[in-house]
């Protein structure tokens, strides 16, 4: 009898997990540009955290087409990318106070402008206001192997944005 009850409970639980209707609400599938988080750590302490959505290349021409050159971009998909500094830092050679900022960029063919902006909780770059910029720095642009899903990572004191065959890096150091 115990085995029958256990088996019945397992089957019911499995059936509930397979449904897309939970308590009358439809549950959406996986986002086409899933959210991700990347950390910069020093001596096991968090220095910075970036939260962003990862758009996919899907055979498209990215920079200069899908993402136009010389226009403000949210640096990802969906909500504007946000970066939090847990300590005062130097970002691209400029001092930045601890806090949370939206991270925008202006891609160019040979150089990018990386922007930290005080406006938070924005969808895309539609509400971007230049007068809320905290700093603008130039990002070093290079080429690399193709990256299907855009990535923002910290590596050796660099914030790196990688998508398609483009890499952009900005130095980040603790004050």
C-alpha cells in the first residue's frame, strides 16, 4: 500500500510539473535572450556584478545591422544591462563610486563608447537620458572567434563584452 501511495504521489507531481497552466496562469517558455549574471571578485570579495540578457546571433549580421553603429544600445537584450560596484572603482581610467548603474554602449566600427548611467529599471534604451550619464569611456575593440550568445564577463581586471566576432574590453580596478 505504501509503495502504491508513493508511486501515485510521484506520478501526480510529475504531471503537475509538465503542465504550463499553474493555478490558472500560463507559464511562459524559456526566454529567447536568457538573463545572466557575471561577477568580478578579488580575494573572495565581490567587487562588481553585471546583470544582463544574452541575445543570440541566429545567423544574423550583428554590428552595423541588427545593432546599428553610432547609436546608444542597451548592451544586451530586454531590460537595460545593470552593473553594480560594491566598492569604489576605476572604470576605464575614470573614478566611479560604489553603486548601481545602467550599462549602455555606442558601438562603432573601430571604437566603442561604454556608458554608466544613473537611470535604472529601464526596458532597452528607449528611456535613456544622456544627462544621467555618470561616465563615458572608450572600450578597446578586437576580433575573436564567433560567439553565438552575447556574453559579458570579467577577466583579469577587464570587463569584456563578446558577441559575434567582436570583443570590447574596459579595465576595472578597485580604488
